[in-house]
C-alpha cells in the first residue's frame, strides 16, 4: 500500500520541487523537441547519480544524453535526507566525500543560484569505549588527509547541540566540513550547468530496451537504447537507475545486478528554535541520525528488522509508503534517550521510501564485465547524495580514458564473482546484513555472517575437520587460522533472529569472531603467531585454493601477454614470472604469477593447446576484476586469445618453511634442489599419497617454486578430483603445521611482499611502490610510458616500511608523521612475529615534491594510533631476510642450507629421476 503525499511538510517539498521544475526551464528538456538519434553516452535515470554523471561528462565535452522515465528526482532522490559527511573508515571514501563537497559548494557560484548546500557541520556520538577508539581512528585518518575534526567531551558537545543529554554518552567527534544538500535544488543546478555545456535531458521518456550485439570474438557490445520516443545509437550506456538498476541491467542481457530495495524512513519534527544552525548528528551505537533542517529535526536510523521489498514498481514516482511504527519506534526511543526534549516535540510528517542496498554496502560503479560499453552508477546504500558527486568525477574519467584516477576497486561492479551473482539468496542475505550493520563498528578483521559458503574448494570439509576457522573472500571460504580439535562451522544466516527467524543454536563461530572485535591485538594473536613461526622455523601447510587460476591461450596469447604484463615473458617454458598488470595511467590493476607453457598432456594442470600459453594465478578476491581487465585488453585490441577460468578445477597447497623440501621430498621422486628445481620455475610432478606402503598411489600436479611467505617452499596446483588424497597424505607429515591466511598475510608483510588493493593499488605507479624490477624497460606493455616517466623524473610519493618498538597493534589508516608533519598514512598494518614488531606499510609524500631516498632516510618518523604518537623506524626495504637467502633454502642461522637435507631420489639431479 503506497502512502499518498498528504503530510504538510512533504507535500510542500514535492510541490516546491515541481514548481522549480516547471518555472526554471534553464536546461534542455524533451518538451517540444525530437529525441536525438545518436550520442556518445546515454545516461538512464534522472536522480542525483544521473544528474551528477551528466554534469561531469558534459563538462568534459562529451555528447551526453540523460533519459528519465518521469521527472528528475522522482524516484528515490526527491525524498532523501541529503546528509553529507567528511569522515569514513576508508581513504577512498574520504576522498570521494571531499570531492562531493567541493562540487556542491561550488554550484552556487557556477550557476548564480542557491544550490541547496548548507555547511552546518556534523557530530558523531560515542556511547562505548570501543566506539570511541573507532572515532579516534577516524580523527587520526583525517589528520593525514587534511580533514579537520575535533574530539569533544559530552559537555562540549552539548554546547554545539543543546538538546543532547551529556550523561548518556562518553565523547563526540565534531567534523566542521559536514553539511546537507537539498536534492531538488542540487539536481536543478547540475542539469542547468550540464545543459549549458551541451548536455540534453529528456523527461517522460521511458527506456524499453538496451541493444547490444556480438562482435567477431563473441563479446557483447552496446549498440543503442530503445525508448518510447525513438532509438538512440550509442556505444556507451550508464545505468543510474537506483532501485530500478537491475531492471535496466536485464535490458542489456545482464541477468543479475546485486541490489535489494529496502524501506527506509525518517520523521520530521515540529520546530525547535534552539537547534537552528546546529550540526547534524550520528549516534552509531543506537543506529540513529539527526539531520537539522531549519528549526526541524529529521530523525532516522537503520533498524535490526528492516522491511525488504521484492521490487519497486517501474511506474512509481513521488511516492511514499506508510510508516510502520512497530519497526520505526526503536529510533524514537533512541532519539529521546539522547535528547530528552524530543519526547515532548510533535511529529510534523513521516517519510518512508525505497532505498537500494548492496551485499557489501558499497555502490556499484564501472563497466560491466558482461557487456562492453555498459556502465553502472547505482546501489548507493542510502548514501547517494554524499557520494555520487565524487563518484561521477571518477566515472567520467573511467568512460573517457579507460580507468578512473582513484583506486575504485571497492566500488567496482567487477568485484563480485559470477558465482556470487548467480545466487539470489546470497544477494538478499548479504544486502540485509549490510543494511542492519550500516552503523556497526568496522573492525579490521571482522567477517560477515550472511551469504557464506557461496564457493568451496574441494578441501573445505577436511580443513573444517582439522580445526579451520573460515574467512569469506569473494564468496570463497578460506581458512583464517586453525583451532585443532575443534570443528567450527559457519552456520546459515539466521537474519539476526528477527521476523520470527530463530537464532542459530550453534553460535561458536560468532563467539570466535568476537575475539577480533577490538582495535588492539586479537584474542587469537598467539594462535596466528604460532602458525607464522612454524613457517619461519620448520614448515607450514597453507590452503591457497581460492586463488584465481586462468589459462591464457590462443593464436594471439603471446601478443596479449606482451601488452598486459610488465615482466619479460620471452623466457623458455618452465619459467615462472612475477609480474604486474597496469592500466593506461600506469596504475597497478593486479599482481600475478605467470607460468610459461608450451602445451601439455591433456590433464587439468597440463592442458593441450597450440603455441605458447600461460598459466595465470592471481589473488582470489580480485580474480573477477583481473579477468575483466584481461578480457578488455583482448577486446580492445581485437586479439584472438582465450582466457579460461579453472579456479574451481584446481586446488593449491603451499608447503613453506625451512623443512619444506625435506618433507615434500618424501612424497615425490622429482628433484627439489636448487639445481634440479630452481626458484621461480614450475613443472609437473607426481606426489605419493602414502610413501613406502602398499597403497602408494601417485597423483600428478603442477609444482611452482614460489613463496608469498618469503621462505623455501612450493605451491602444488592439484586437480580438485584428488586434492583430498594429497592433502591427507601431506597433513600426516611430521613437523608440518596447518596455517591460515592470517599467518600468511603476516608473513608476507614481514617479508615486504605487496598485497594488492592495500599497499599496491590502481593509483600506485610501480616506481612509487618499489616494483620497478617487475617492469621491463623495453616493450609495448600498457602503462609503459608512465613507468618510464616515473623512472626518469622521480615520484612524489614512495613506499615505506615502518616498524614500531612499542607493542601496539597497527591495522592501516594510522597517520604517519615525519619531523612532526603528516606525510601519509599506513596502508597496511600487521605484526611480524619473527622480527617481533608491529609493521606499518605506507607511502611517504613531500608536499608535492619528488621523494628521494635521502628524504626518506633523513626524517624522524612517528605513527599516530588512536590519538597517541609512537616512534617509528623507517626501512627502505623489510629488515627480514633482505637478500632473499631463505627463498633459496640458505638458513645459516639454523645451521642448514638446501644441500644439508637428507638425500632422496633425484635430489641432486637437475632433471629429477631415480637414484
């Protein structure tokens, strides 16, 4: 049942918008004009996302057209609260918010009309110690990024917002740059400027279909948009449909776009003179927000039992739902506990409309991997007003130049896997959790409870039986750490026990997660440390099966590799190369290992193909993104190459550590010495499941001599059909300990190896990241000119490895100070168990000037953690095994090297073989 717009305040708001829309026709509309027959870009949806996209594209000279089914803002934009914050627990989001504020605050000057921006500031309320720690982290991140904020005690906060009861909270974080934006006014201003720049707006113009065709290589390409008023020929469509975004995606042949609509509500109070000009308020601990609008207070929040919608009718516009007070009353109780006077203030009107939410609480931005030329800009999780102006800048660059300036992976629609998107229950469960946990504390090592078990590798059950505590990455379950003797299963999502769903009886996994609900060291710190030290001092077994695994083959595979990969791949077969994949701006889109192949026997790990091929392995959580980038390169350059995903068909077991050679040698007759099996090579070997027994069956797999832990070791890439047998055999080996990803990421940080999307991102040049060694100095690989330029001219930020002598946990986003001045922030924080120090990895800047080695070495460094600064030691590279001797098996401090292991079949034979 829809709510008729009858409340006085809301009726006035709608009538005022329609009046503006009718009388101020300062921009091109469809009235009296025929539909254009072609355009560079067609934007579908006239909400704030669509208006911002048109504004940015037309500003750059793009012939862009915006199509709106009804009237601008008539979908969900018109009724939004319009809050714009400054601080979020993400450097990307802080930058986007800053860009949004810059756009909104400049529109009045650009148009000559008031655009609805009010800079009244914002305040975060903390009712708990751990929430206070989270705000202190935000305060620290703000320092490093030039965003001012102030820590207030309750009495100081009350001076800024007189209605607050200082006895119910512990502190507040005040952000003076925050504000609000009026949706109707800002959209009117955006399209006014866009119209002057040549942008065209067509209202009352429903889209019937998005046309696409298959090219000669079989890929889909956008060809046009079919509307009720005619056909527009175009090669680029931007889906700004909001809650209707999935419908537009289906027009283009995309079966699933992960957006779920929810009812979201706020109420508008009667006038309260003393709050005029007060800051907006967020009380995260009770899921509550206040927006100050003149003398009225808009009160809203995110309840634990939200109302999900199957879909929103396509013809719905300027509509609201009846407010369900049984659901909303929790926010009124929270509001009156924070501000007792509100209990005596009347409610002028209620607002309850649809809002779109996504599985990970991030928008869906960028080009769809299924259809070239189809871009998305929707799914804003009730944050469209605050983010869309900033994201539109990046999207415009994305469309025009191929990639955005910022590292947008967290928002990139390609971050989801086909396996995730094919499961409707995963989308709904995860989106529900993202709504419910909208204001929850963002802990560095938290895990979701919804949408779990989307993808398993063949070893999943064996690992659970051996005590694995699972993490979720890109839908895959992977072991975080092990609790031997326990069997901890991730239970089905119980929806928080609301709406008559019973709570799970087995809540052990949830209890284990609470051990990481801290900004100090985890309760599992010692368990993770024991696994890491087992790898450093003996040997550890890692299940790395969730990695993305692809074969690049075809007549133009070699040409594709030359364009895509920075390293020299002209070497002979059996070589394994660590390489980067760059974008057109020289930013790092992926780091991967590429094994050079010349065909095989026809098994999964040795496929048959003509010519040269490549086995490409990349991080599992970004595998879909990496595949999308490679396919775009193939598509753009019209190459005859195939990328085949074998991620589920192959498992990976990593054996790492000083004893790894001795242990693995017992299970294979292949030579494993430096001569027989050099570092950075690969080959097919046989692994026995039970050496020296009658049941000594051997299984073939591809072994890679590579290590992300910085130790002697191998990765065994095993067909999933017999991965369990190989795992069971190896797990019985004396001195080999199961270890999880928490230990592995710690080991890699300690060694100084990079982690993509953290300390190596799309906005990092390889020279900035100390990765110049991966880039050949000749060749035509994508981004080469930017690498060459950086080598020649120097860079304005530089990778730095810092350690603390104090035992303080680092997670990332802590400010870095040089000689008392902020010069960056920690991108990646971890603990090095072997060096026994906290590690902070970040990039150091020099106020826009070139950063040299001398500049780095001459500074005195500190890292600020929750408001307190600690002396930091800067290293140009990790102090752990800087010469890489351990990778070669040379362990002088342990009184051993790779030649002191017990003799075994083929150990000293270059090509393996028998004794």
